[in-house]
């Protein structure tokens, strides 16, 4: 049987009256049972990158609450790629083994999981929220940061400029992390290229002043992300979905723009990306954002219009009715929530009750492990 490809519309639903939010969506060889997903949320609770009991309970609660897909927090591909010393990682087998037990629990509830692979670049080595703000000093366990250019973010220390050889190591780190994620049983991989972290730093002319083939032109500034996408796609199963999270705009004049993101989406589609998660900002402290309910939906809508890929949207979407309206109005194909799931781990169950959606118990949605058949 042929492998399913990415699809904005599922070929099946339990009834014609199902709300859009509770129709499944196909991404390559994975059928996700509905379209209300848990966005990545840093928990600052790991030790040496190893997920802790906190992560089992935190992420497990969303599986019990029947989220459509649960995405891990930003999971570092190397020690220097962590945002803080409390971040999870997947650069060791010990970390992957701990992730595997979390994934197994989620699968036992019929809920798929994706890992978000990340490198913080110049925004690494910061204090956890419980420790205050700003950079983590070396004497307290901090480490030197790296970036495309020696330009600091706000009051954080200026990073050391990566050499071309070191950029190659970063690409290899993402590929190795993706291979470990596959072995741990994750259903999908999401590449974190948003929020002012390393890949976003390379994309934006506000943080990238390089004069080699990783700087200057649009094609050069997106080169790192393209190389990472290619490397990850090459090591994960052909039927495993590959997602990417992007910041659609810097919200700063002269920075990365929505037009740039639309152009990037076309390139990524050709390289095997199956889904784009749309966020914004995070790369320049001068950003000016008109924040309000659903404030990033217009960005997602424009990217969705420009590509055939399914698109996810986030940003102060807090009610089932709001989420359903965004899908019906074709602003997005999937809705991400974070704070609302923190407040209410059973948010998806409430949404189904209020909208009249159908959630089987237990859900038997998963395909035989990437074999192209749906039980």
C-alpha cells in the first residue's frame, strides 16, 4: 500500500457533522486523530538534558487529556544548544531512553508525539525562570554561546561566530538527534527554526552579517536550515513526517519578513518538509507586536495560501470555538495551544464536548509502524 502524503483534508471522518477541529489529518505515514495540538513548552526541569519525572507527568497529562499531537519542549541537539541548563536534550542515548518511556506512555493513550529539535545559538546559556533573568555566569555552570555573527541579543553576551566547519557539526548534531528520536519511538520530528534561536539567527539580516556562503543573500541565509532539513530527512523513515516551526516575521523593520517566510516555505516543500508551524518574533529585542487573541492567524493564512503544505497556527487561541473558527475560515489546518493546555490538560476533551466532536476511547488511529496501513 502506498505511503500517505501530507494532506490538508483527511479522507475520512466519523460523521459528516464532525467539527473541522476533530477531523483527522494525514502527514505522510501518520494519521493524527484531530487538529488541536500541544505546542512545545520549555519546563526547565531536566538534569544534564535528561527528562525528569516532571516531564513524564507534564507530557503524560496531555496524552490522558487526548490532545491530537503532543510536541516536546525545545530539545537540544548538543549541550551548547540548550537555552538553559534545565533544558531537555537528545544528544545521548541515556536521554533518548528516557524519552522512549514517555513516548510509550503517550502511545498507550492513543496519542502521537513529536520531538522538537533545537539549538539556541546566541540565546543559549541563560538562567532558568526560577533563577532570574539574563545570562548564566560561567562560575554557575554557564557556557560560551555561538551564532552566525558576534552580535548579542539584547543584554546577553555577544556570541562567538561559528566557523564553516562548526556549522557542519551543527548539521550533523541535528541528524544524530533525529536518528535517536526515531529509535525512541517518536512519531514525527519538528525542527525549531523560530523564536530567535540559531536557525532564525542565520535567516535574519539583523543577526547575520556574514560574508561567506551562509550570509548576505536570502539563499545564503537560509542555507543552514536547508542543510538541516536535508540531513534530518535523510536519517528518518521515509514515512515519518518532518515538521518545522518558523517565525514568520521579526516584527522589526529590515529584519526577517512574512515575504521571506513565504519564499522559504516553497523551498522547504521541495526538500521534504510536511508541515509548517507558524509563530513569530524572538530575534530582536526591538520587536513591536500587536498582541491579541489569534494575533498570528493572519501570518499563517498568508503562508497557507502560498503553499500546498498544511499549516499550524498558535498565539492566544484559548477557546474551542475560536480554534474551530480559525480552521473553518481557512487560516490554518491545525491549531496549537500552550498556555491553555497548561491551565487545562484536558482542553481537547472539553473542546470535543462543546463542539460535538468525536473522540474514540481508546483511539486506534496509529498506523502499523510507518508501514502505510491504518488499522
